C-alpha cells in the first residue's frame, strides 16, 4: 500500500497511512516499552493468517515527536464498512509505539484521527504500561466505550539472580527445585518443530476449560480453534524465527506443559500456555516460566509480560508467584452504532442460559 499523508489542523499531527519497514523498525527499537506484538514481523503474521490488511498509521506531532499505531483493517467479502483493530482479539497488544513516551495529547490526536475515518468500528488494545495516558485522553472524548482489563508484568531489573531471590515467592523457588529433582526437563525450540506438541496440549485445555466453565465441549473446541487455529502458530513460528520460543516441559517421557514466549525489542511476552493435567507434574509450569524468565534476563530484556489476567483470581495468583505486578488498563471501542454493548448483552444472555462460569 502506497503511503498517504494528511494533516487534520495546524495543531494536529501529520498522519501517514502506510509505514515503511525502516521507520517501523527504527521506532520500535527506540521505544523502551515496545512489546513484541507491536513489531512489524508480528503484523506480517497477522496479515499472512488471512482476513486482515495493514492499515497502520504514523503520527508526526508539530513538536517533532513521532508515534506509530500498528493497525489492521478487517474487510468482508460482501463489502461495506470496515473494522479497524489494534490489535484483534487473540493477537495481543497494539496501541502506540512512541520513543518519546505516550502522552494524553498524543492519544487524543489518535482518537481524533480515527474518529474521522469511515470505519464502522475501531478497537484499540494499548500496552498496559500506557494505561494512564489512554484513560486521560478517553475521558476527554465522547462516543468511546472503555472496557476494563488487567494484565500482569514482571520487572526484570537487576537480572535473574535478583528476580529469583527478591521477586519470586519462596514457595515458587521450592516448587521449581522440586520439579527439577523429580526429573522434569524443559526443551526450547525456535524453528517451529514443537508447535504441534504445544497445540496438542492446547486442544486438551479447550476440554478442561469447558468443564470448568460449564460450557458444552463442542462449543469450547469451536471457539478455541477459531481464535487459535494451528495454522496461526505455524505462521508465527515461520515469520518470527528465533523471536518465537516454544518451550515444552517433559515428565516421565510425556509432554505435560508448554508455553509460547515472544521476543522483540527489550521486552519478552508470554502469550500462550497449555498443559495436560492428567499427566502433568504439579509444578512443571513454574519451571517452564523460570527457564523463560532466566533466558529473557540473560538476553537483556527489561520486562516479562505475562498477558491478560482478567478478573480471574487463579491467574492473578499464579502470575504473582513470580513477582509479576497487576496493571489495570482499558481497551477502547469507537463505534458509529453501539455494537459492542449489544454484543456483550447477547453473550451475557447466552452464558446465563447455559450456566457458563468465568474462571
């Protein structure tokens, strides 16, 4: 797509649709808080998976600051108005890459720009570490639906020994040693070879989650495979290469747990996990994350993002074992008609009918 440039007003940013690979890489490298799902290679994965086109935008403020919004356009075979997303559900964090920092005026300029597009709906899931700037800007605009969310992030400052001694809970250190003594081993691959092992474990999780949530198994499998088809992970492994790490914990000759960790810039991102409870060693997951965290520290990463926790006390507790801190933030919807609220109301009705329980 050839870049197109526009200026909204004298105090507004210069907006370029279609960002060069060189500029994208330069800005991502210069932003100390940028995450792997904001890389150009991640967007390549998204587009290659089908159904999306690059619609990313570069903002150049009058004072010289630059910021980039990874953005994709969802188009439909029937035509009509499009949906813009940064990023789609199941694809991690989008939001702004800004070497000089994400500020309320910058976010406000983004809201103004996107509101002027012909898109029917716009969905924004920013980096949780930028929550305050997004919240302040959203409060000054009308027509924006803010959806509360929570993520957990582990600070890696001080290196692995410091993190191990001062951030990991004592019980976590004990559990990791126990797993090692029992013979649990961790294998990490960056070629895609372990994707099928990981996905087999993930599919077993679909059934377990169905039981926990009181959801029909077929529906849980359908939702899981729609959100996370195996081809998605194969595409990610092929495009990211060494920046996509699949780690598998083996116990008694069987794969019992696996995690997928993304690398890009100076922050690591644990993005998916799976396990087979019927054969798993109880603390295999803690050993998996410990190995990933140690590797991230050794590579100079500043943080280890542990992803969405929602309102689940179990997820929050597990991530807290490693010293990860909660970050409350919001996702944002800009809509010409209130589709999000209607959709949530319908989903809530269906959940009540089937007795669905969020866990």
